[in-house]
């Protein structure tokens, strides 16, 4: 069975699916097996697409007018078609840049394999850029994730204060505007530096050296 999916970006009536509908009907899709959405392709909550995917069975084929009618991005598209293939369902694009994709044929599978390879390449590039960015940030004393409120200056004050028996931890935290958890992650009760504290100071020194060289 052939199943068709259509989508327009706006739900205000300014866009219609007539062109997509005519193309899908001409390709052999029965009007009873057409599904549609009026929503941005970036949205996850597309009831028409959800119903379409649920209706598909092994041996069926999903048809779309253009490639951008289905996926949010390349990775989403690749994952979606991969899931269809795992279920024994074909996928075909009627026109546009993805018109060579037809996973019911050998050539179409080859073309989609290229798309999948590009998606994997994109993922690897993003991972490499993220790692490079984190490395550069650490060299400048910044760390990935939620930023700590502890700074090198605050750490030195905490280190000195925690070594004094009269220090009240709650008051010290309020003064430095940090939580007890952040304090004890960097400094021990006796004022000794812990691993995070040593890392922070080492990073600060590295950043100072780098700025001096520059």
C-alpha cells in the first residue's frame, strides 16, 4: 500500500496542500491514505505525521512530495527513514533535490546511504567542534556545563578563611555568594584545596601565561 504525507508550514490558511496532494494522487496514493499537517517542520508534535507512521505496515511505502516536507533536519530525516527501513517500509520522494531517493530500489538505497553518511559526518564535525571549544575554554579558565560561581579570587579567600577556627561557613558562603556545595567542592574544612580547587587555580595560571605570551 502507498501512503502519502503532506505538510505546509502555516495553519492560517495562507498555504494549501493542493500541489502536494495532486502529485501524491498521481503517484498512485489513494486519497484515503493521505495524511497532512499544518505546522513548522521543526516541530516534534505533528499529529498528522504521527498518525501516518502508525498506519504504515510492513511492505508499505511512504511517499512525500519533497524531502523537506518530512524531516526537521538531515539527522531527523535519516533516523526516520532508518526506522521505516527496519520495519520493512519503503520511502520515496517525488520531486525536488531528494527525488532520487526511493528505498524500494537499489539506486534509491544508494542515494539515501549518501545522505546517511553526510548526517554522520555532520554529527562528527559537531562533536569535534564541541571538544575543541571546551578545550579552548578550559585553557582560559572556563569549564563546560553550568558555570560555577567560584572564581580564583574567591577561592583564595575561602582557602584562607576555612583554615581559621572562628570562620562560620554559612557567613563565608553568603559573603562569597556561593553555595556550601560549591565551597566544599573546592576547599576542605581545614582550608586545604581539593581537586576542583587545584584545577581552577591551574587553569587560571594557564590563562595568565597565555595572555602574557599574546
